C-alpha cells in the first residue's frame, strides 16, 4: 500500500505532477512540463469564476501578487511599497519560483523609508495556488519566461527591472543602484495602481 506523504505543506506543482515544498526539497527542482496555452486559459477561467463568486456587495481590498525568480529582492520590495503607499485599497504579496533570504541591501534601502521588509513573507508561487488576485505582475525577464501567463484568475502584467544585485562596485555604488530600483518601483507601481483604482 502506498504511503501517504507525511508533510502537510506539500502542494502539487502548477506545471507538472511533482509534489514539493520548502521543507521537503532544499534545492529547486525543475518542472517536467508546462501547461499548454489552452490549459492555462482553462485554469484562468475556472479560477476567475470562483473569484467572481467570492465577491460580495461590500467591496474588499483588491489583491496584487508580485513575482520574481527567488523572491529575495524585487518582488518583496514591490509588495512592501504598495502596502505602504496604497494599503487602504490594495493588499500586495510576493512570491518566487524558489525562496531565498531577503537581500541585505534591499532591507537597508527600504528601512530608509520606514518600511520593515522583514514583514513581507517569502513564499513560492505554489503557496498562492487557487487564490484569486486582481493583478499579477512579473518584475524580471526570468519571471516573465518561467511563470504561467494566467494565474489567480487574471492574465499577468509584465514590468521588467534590472536586478540591482547584479551591480558591481563599491558598497556605496551598489546601494545607489538599490535606491534607484526602489524609487523606480515606487513611481511606476504608484502611477499604475492609482490609475487602475481611480473611480470609473
């Protein structure tokens, strides 16, 4: 008799039949296949129907999911900025293909704005499987290439940024690049969501 997997945190991979979680698998494992375009659309439509059914007459906050490859820099910064600036009307979370510790430079430049980046959870995309979102946004080329086109009931947006961790130079030069990325994220995301959330 086949034994049941003992770990309650394991979830099915979005793209193949592998079962994985951050506890059981210490190293990232490549997927065996990706969903076809038709399968992605079918999944999108089923989640979107569930999303519409969950809406009530009392309008709740809209939800945004930010995606980058390892969820240690771009996506946590984006989610934290949106929650800080637009938290009254929008709830933002972040995820990655894998999870790593938050980057120390990202922590520092966000703290300069009074934002504690440690308050952002570090999760894999599978953590949010079947959860509805109003916006799903990839923030890097790697994320755009590897994440599904449809997730959480919506078609994802793309806003590509250069990863500031690739910067070479002195500590001051690296931190300057992190500040530029932080400010660019804040400006573009602020403009985008204020337009999206404006009364029609």
